[in-house]
C-alpha cells in the first residue's frame, strides 16, 4: 500500500511540475519590441523619419526638415551589441559628410516602454538625430511598419516635447 501511495505521489508531483512549465509563456516585452525595431535575432531593420512635432508653451508645431534629412536611413541591428547607424540617404545634407553620420548601441527598458541609445558616435554633421537629443525616448507606438517616439526636454522648467514618426523601409 505504501508503494502505491509513493508511486501516486511521484506521478502527481511529476504532472504538477510538467504542467507548470508552459511553452507558451509570454515573451518579455523588450524582446518583442527589439524584434519589431530591428528584426529577428541576427537581423537588422531600417527606418525613415516621416514627421516631427514639438510642443511647448501650450502650442504644437510641425518641424520642417529638408529632403536631404528626411531620406536618411536609421538601421537598428538585433545582434549581441544591438548596434544602430544613421546613414545619409540618396541626397546628402553636406557634400563632404561621410555615408554614416551617426552610430552607436541601443536598448529597451525591461517593459519595452523606453528606447535608450546607450552609446553614440557622430561625425559633427547636422544630419544626426539621437546624438543631438541624447535622451531616452518613450515608445508611444511600435509595429512592424510604424514607430513613434517621444523625447521630453526640460530646460529649467521650460518643457519641450518632441514626437518623432518613423516608417519601416
């Protein structure tokens, strides 16, 4: 009788252990966002800035960029170092500017809500974006085809809120 109870106990413990290990456990938010931003592990994905607004002093205005800035390509890589680079598009804003005007590494917070450019290097070109702001960006939307980022800057109580809209290319 003791053997049957022991055997039953072992079976129950095994079943409980197996049922608690789900193969469909949710993927961490930062991994989902990393895949949307940069593609599958080992891949990369490119984006173009489509529009930017800035809100300050109770008003909002759309920032106008030259076509040479709007054709720049933001490439994020889903590799071990999570690299990004900003390259000049077909039309350079500065004829002497190198093809890559900004590069560095990126990361998400654990909840995937904040995109942080951890390191950056830039050439001094006016065509940079993340190096210019050098602040974490709140991810307000990230899908396969669309990314919206918000960067809030506080200049001694004067707050400017920048909203950047990107599309995947």
